[in-house]
C-alpha cells in the first residue's frame, strides 16, 4: 500500500452497496493480511469484510476477523479517522486484538486478561457516572441524546470504541446491523481497559457466528452502560419490530 499522506485523496474507490465505500487500498491490505496472518496461524479460518471467507469458517475453533480499512470514507478523503482492525477469535471470544492507525501515529492492542495498550501506554476507562455530560463521538445532538458532550468522531467505529478505552469518550452506541469485523478487535481493547460491550439489546457479543453480524452495539464505561442501554434498547426493538 502506498504511504498515506493527509492531503492525498484516493481516486480508485466505489460503492459495493449503497453507502458502503471501498477502495483499491482496502483490497490490497486484505490480501496482505490474509497472506501474513494465514502463515502465522494456518489452522485459523478467515472472515473479512472484503474477501471470501474460509469454507466452514464458523465451525473452526480459531478465526481471524478482519476489517482491512475500517473508516474507508476518511481514508479516501485524506482524513486520519481510519484503522486496520485485526482480531483473533477462539471459541467465539476475541483473545487478541490490534488496531493500527498509522495516520494518527497510533497502534492499539490487547490480549484477553492482559490489558489494553496504545503505543506502549496501558489504558483505563474513565469514571463518568451520568448520561448528562457524557463524552460521545457523534455528529450532532438531538432528541433524548441532547445532553451528551460532543467529542471528535473518526469515521472508524473501531477507533470510536478505542477512544473509550483511552478515556477520551464515555459511550459509543449504534443501531445498524454491522459486521463482526467492525467491532471485534475494538471490543477486546475496550473491555480490557474496563468498558462494557454488548449489542443494542444488551446481549453479549459472540464472534465467528454462522451469520457474522451484530444487532447494533453499545460500548460504555461501566457506570453508564445500563443507563445507555435504557435509551438504546427500545429504539432497537422498534427497528426489529419487537413489541414485547
């Protein structure tokens, strides 16, 4: 992949589906990671946003769950809010994770039970205890969320979750049905720093499922998770058509 510079705008980009941007760089990174990670752990299955998965992938005990460039929209526009996301899943749980954000000069990693780190500094979440004033990476405030405090919002959902691990945000929530690759690595980094991570209904997230998708997401400091779920869950149920 060519060296990224802040003023570079990549022309070879297209929409693989409405609103889903991809570039040549996504595919190049995907190919490189598949070769290198496959050599590192040949028995692990492969699940990526940008390439075909290993046949029988969900039956494998180990799997690489990868987003070659999370936040492609920022990448192609020459903005720094993107990252390469790599997670190793064992029996449905992420055991090792890396986020590489070269445009920000950052590398994040975590091992299950071994803490979360950014550039050699161990991470720990904040302790904000009320939704009012909670730091949230969001575009604008409206409705019942008007009491949040807006902070920087990188295009990468993984980086937004990592901000919680680094005590730069307090809550990140989403309602859209997303791929496991969007949050796998960041979920371990956030949890190892002390955050709670669930889907939008409050259920734990398992990875390498036969259908590798997640119903929304809530990542928050522990004192805010239940309150945040109170705001999020009803909206998620309405979207799913669940009136029970």
